[in-house]
C-alpha cells in the first residue's frame, strides 16, 4: 500500500486476511485496507544482497518483502520463489534432484 508519492506505508498479505478478517461477524466488510494491513513493513533496497534478503525474510517469517528506493518509494517485491528460482538457475548441477552425490 503506497501513498500519493509512491512511498510504502503498509502491506496487505494473506496472513492479514486470515488473521484480521476471520471474525465471526461481517463488520469487517466495512473496514478500509488501512484497518487490516500491516503498517510500516520491513523492506529492502535494490542493493540488498540475496543473502541479506533471505536472512531478513527468515527472521521475520515472511515469504515476500517489498523493495523500496532510498526515499522509501515502492519499486517492487521479492518472494522466496523468486530467490529459489535464481538459485536453481545459477546452481543447476548442484541442485539436480536426480544426482546421487551430496
């Protein structure tokens, strides 16, 4: 979730939907995104290394992390799937499921 200047000020995730919208009554239907998003999410910048991104994602126990520029403007999002795809692309022979070597 970004403001008019494209500065990131929140995220709305599956976890937010499951935890915050799983109330018994239907009053949540009138809530705004701001009522149920995660405010001020952890982020990375474009120069963050893959290792740093993975460490931050692991420590925070999340599968996606927003990428912002130095002024906090949203640039994109990185997922665990993105990183795993890159690892598989860069190290295919080491990750070959059919390989018998450790």
